[in-house]
């Protein structure tokens, strides 16, 4: 029996797990990803992170945006996959995820059914969660609703950024995914329906409105927004009509020294009053500039006590 795998992925998160699986001996025979995309100021074509890993490890790559194309289906059928694996990719149509003999599994970085959607780690931080997890499940017709094979909890540090959390979750996901694949290959994989839990929260795609800092919110909520969106796409505010993306912040205390958005100190870094408590800006990216420290931000934008972020 040909027990090979077709792997669907694009993101850096997906690329890290792909590299770990291949290093562990998992037989990935084909990687499906998106075509190169323009990136940066020069708009040069840049490959997806999974493509970079696959090419370096000499795994064939098929690039496609149309997930209903016959070329894609034929490319998958040619490797006669025993199992499909999806991590950090678009929703697969049924005529794709059913091609592998044993179907297709997905690794979702949340404790499903909570945080269904494309941005679970970002929303876990935005909601102020102190824990989340990973879930490996069989894909079916309805998004993120398939039967669970494996689930484990992961703590979230109160100052951890999305990029830091994502790297850590990717690292701890490799071994469970490898073991799940082995169980499916051996024919002793058990799965169970997702529990019916009230008050689950969604994890939709991040919109521009999600990035805007509202200084009437409390310092903890603003800090969570900064952490969840750091470094890209970034939570932002405006200062003197210029956009400032806040990369890293720190919650100081619950004092009230001014109106929301008002700068109350510039001694080392900008310290800003929120609706509840003070927050310090450790690193930021002013409009059309590189990331700078809080002290450099004060000097570069000539921030003074009494000025306001809007």
C-alpha cells in the first residue's frame, strides 16, 4: 500500500510543521501551496514559506489558486496519497479532501469547537485568553467541525505576542501530528465528535477595524490588541495625523492621570493614559519608517507630555 501524504499549506506556521514532519520521516510526496506573491516596496515575487521548505527538502510542489481545477486534482491523484494534511491553508472543497484513501486531517491551533476560523491564535490573545491549544481533526463539509483525533492545552503568557506564540505552538504540534499520522497508517486511529459547548467564540479573518486602537479601552485590552497583531499587520493609532503601528507595549498600572490617549510621561518611553490604566509603548513603527524603540519614537515624533494619540 502506498502510504504517502499530500500536504496543503502556505504560512510560516505551516512551513515549520512541514519541516518537522519531513525531518521525522513522514512521507510527504507532494506539497500544495499558492503561487508566489508580490511583497515589499519593490513588489517582487516572493514564494510561500511552505514552498521554500519543500524546495529545500526536495519535495515536489504544486502551486494553485483555483482549488477546483482539474490540474490540481490530477496532480494529487498522481501521487496516490493515503492521507491529506492541511495546516494554514484555504478551505478545501470536498472533491479535493476526499481524494486521499483515508481522507484529510487538519491541525487547528485552538481547543475546538472554540475559536473556529482562520485566525485562532490572534483571537485567543485578543480575547485575553490565558490558555488555548491544538486540535487535530478529520475534515468534513462544514468548516472546523470534523471529528477530533487529538487535542491538548497550551498556556498563553500574558506578554506573549502572536509571532512568539505561533512559533511555540508550531514546535509543540510536530510530534502530535506525527503520532496521529502513524496511528492512521497503522489503522488504530480513534476519533470523536466535537463537544457541544455554549459560549464559544469565533476567530474570523482580521479586518482593518480590528487593528485600530481605541484608547477608551483599558490598558489590558489595548495590550492584548498590540500582542495579537504584532508585528504584522499591527495595531495602530495616529499621532499628529500620522499612523503609528505599536509593535510592543507594557501595562503599567491602573492609575488615571489624564484623558484616554493622552501622553502622561516621555521620560524613557511614551506612557499613555487609557480608559483604565497606563500603557507604555516599547517599540513602534511610525508611518513610512522602520521599527524604533519607545525612546526613539519620542525623539522622532517630538512627543511631549499632554500630546495625544488618537
